[in-house]
C-alpha cells in the first residue's frame, strides 16, 4: 500500500466516525421526550409530538448540511493532500531516479576499481616472483664471491711463497756469481805465478793454457 492510500484510508475512517457521531446525536435528540406536567391533555401531547417531529426533521436536515459541508471540506482537504502527495511522489521519484543513477555510476566505478586492483595484484605477484629470482641470484653471487675470496687468498699466499722463493733463488745466484768471480781471480793469480816461475818452453805451454783460460772466462754461466 502506498503512502497516498494510507492517508486516504485514514481520512475516510475519520469522516465515517464523525458522521456516526452526528447521526447518534441527532437520534438522541429525536428520541428524548419533552416531559410535561403531571396533568396534560392529549391535544397538547399531539402538538408536542408534532413539534418534536419537526424539530427532529430540522435536526436531520441540519445534520445532513453539516455532513455535506464536512464532506466538502474533507474533499477539498483530500484534493490538497492528493496534490501535495503527487508533488511529493514526483520529488521522491526524481530522487529515486537520481539515486539509481548514482548507484549505477558507483557500480561502474567499483567495477573499474576492481579491475585496477586485480591488475595491481597481478603486477605485485610478478614483482614477488622477480624479487624471489633476484634473491636466489644474489645468494648464488654471494657464494661465488666467498669462493673467489678463498681463491684470491690462496693465490695471494702462493704468490707470497713464490716471491720469497724467487728472492731466495736470486740471493743464491748472486752468492754463486760472487763465489765464481772469487775462484776466477784466485785461478788467475795462480796462473800468473806459474807463468812467472816456469822456463820459456813452459811459458809457451802456459800461454796456451792462458788462452784456454781466457776462452773459459768468456763463457757465461748458464743461470
């Protein structure tokens, strides 16, 4: 049931109740007798009865006029209420249509936001997969870095050992050269002493041996 129907039914009930009350009051007026003195005559009683009947008729006609006036006022009120309700219904319908358009717009907006959210979720999932791949690659690089550090440390220690060994060999070579030069000087002095002390024939042999020694001196040591 609409709002207009509810109001019309309420007004109709009020009108019926007022009509019933007026009819009941008119009936009471018609039924109530006029009490006469203890002694009265029949003619007077008839006159009073006729007078009461005429009064009752006038009361009923007045009641009908009142009812008609009340009905006219109620009809006018109903028409005014009806117009107001029609205006209210139009406004309510306009508001309902506007709200429906807003609801449709909001649904479209929600659908668009849902699609955007879904696309963002997919991007986030892809980013998480990429982050996991990068973390695994980072772990591999850390392992390789630690292995390279160990290799570099081993190579550095080996290099130090080789450098120390090279220094030892260089020192040994220098010592060997110095010892060889000392031995050559000793050999030269001995040869000179022998050449100075031997006879001429022996000098030739000594010269021959000197030439041989010169050849030996010219030979470089193979180090």
